[in-house]
C-alpha cells in the first residue's frame, strides 16, 4: 500500500511518538493532551494508512512492531525538530516546568544528587528530574530516541553522533567497617583480605576489558581497576580474592559492618559513605589509573538553550568533586 506524505496528518505521527515513548495509551493521551479514545482513533487511522499494527497490547504495555521500531527514531527526531522550529528559542529556568531525564549509576547519583538538587531548588524549582539506571538498558538507543537527555558515566571514545564533557575524575580507595583497624596496608596484607567489588555487567553480557558496548557506545562495567590490583599482587603467594561481586554500591555499608570484608570503591563515594555510615577509608598500596566521569548527550540538542543550561548546571554541581580530585 503506497503512502503519500503530502496527505498524511502530522498529528498522527505526534500520537505515534507519544505512544512509542510511553508504551501506554493512557500516558500518551496525557502527554499530548487528548482523550484516550482520540489517541486510540489516531492509532487506528495510522495503522490503516501504514498497513501495520504498529503496537500490540500486552500485559506489560504497548509493544512496538518491527515497523514501529524502524520508524520511531526518525519520527521522534522530526517531532523535536518541528517543535524547535515553531517554538520561541527561549528558556527561563525559574519558570520552566520541563522534565529532564538523566541516566546514571548509583555511585554518580549518590555523589551528584545533593549539589544538583540544591542548584535546581534555588534556580529552577519547578523543573523535574527523572534518573534512570545507566545499566540494564540499551543506553545508546535511549539517547538516540531522545528518551535520555544526558548520560553520566565512564565511556570509551563515543560515536560521532554523541557529544561529551568531563565532569570529574577519581581513583580507587579501600573501605572497611568502622570498627576495623587495618593499620598500614601493604600488598601482602591486601592479598589476605576478602574483597568486595562492584561490576555492572559480566562476561555473559558481553563485557570486554571492563566495558560493555552497545551500538558503538562502550560504557565501563567494572567499577574498580582490576588490572592495577592484579599487577600489584602478581608476585604475591596468593591471588586477590574477590569474595563478593555486586551489581551496585548501595549494599556496601551493610556488608562491611561487623565483617572481615573490604571493598574497593571510587574515592568520591568513600567520602559520602564515611559521612553517612560507620565506614573507614584506607589508601591502597598501589596506584590506580584515574578515571574520567563524563556527561554524554546527542548532537541534535547542541545549542538548544534548555540543554545548554542543563550541561552548565551539571558542571557546577560537580565543581567540588573536581577540586577534590586535584
């Protein structure tokens, strides 16, 4: 069946874009300001025009067909371009009710959220944040589709369609429960410790060299310098013992309390944990490679005022972290 773009009602594509993003007729109707029946009617018209179901209703929401997945990125980008073309290129943070979506792991959320929310509270009290996990999702696809405005993490060289900027750097330290007395830590003593590390992905998920790659975007999955640890203990009579490998940092205080475990973590996180839990920080007996935490966004939002403001706010929210690393 041939489709003529000249006779196509662009409002149908607006509804399609909303359903694709929300995966729910109800939420899509709220997003575009139409009734549920109007959204359903628009979908029915578009299905007839394109001769495809586009979405299939399931127990977990409206699941897109292959045709819908193929056209979704182009439709979404076209809608964003049309909005930018017809709306005034002004952005007033103090009056805006915009919602920004960030992707971050629990480490960066813990060290960044407090200063970020203080800035928003003072300068943009009606702007909302949605923070999604940087793991367990196809991050590149979500950025491509415009569902994530900024991703925060450790990335290798990103594809050309993405832009990035440094937020802060860190190295690794060792943390233990507050009641532990390790004294001077050397390689021999470290080799005898049962260690806890955090890894956001394993070999079964395609992690290579501590990074997981999706659609050309590689993000760090091992949240400690494994190579430096192995080099430091290469001549030890025992290899490092990874007693526990976790998919997140939040369980660390409970695991370390009243136990012999010790955890290798980013230095900024150790500072936050020390402030809030019975945790002690120890310097590792070896040097770890400094790691850059960067923010990443799609090139299409370059020069868009609200996004430029968001990037500037994120830089200000991490000023203290940059000073702490220097």
